[in-house]
């Protein structure tokens, strides 16, 4: 998701990581969308948690 958010296209990602398929990217998007629907936690909150700041 970070690559997509950073402006990379699906084709770019697949070229960069040959083991990733379009289905993998769709699954990532679906997973992220589901998580966003289930929570009002922001990406900033998630980054802080992952960085151990919360």
C-alpha cells in the first residue's frame, strides 16, 4: 500500500517484485479497505504504533 500511496502503479510494483501478482495487489487493497471501514484509526496512528510511539 505504501508503494501505491507513493504513486507507483500496479505494473511498476509487479516489475519491481516479480513474485507479486495483480491478485496480490487487489487482496492488499481489499484488506486495507476493510480495515479502514472497521476503524477510525488514521494512518498516522498506525505509523506511530508501528514505530513504538504509542
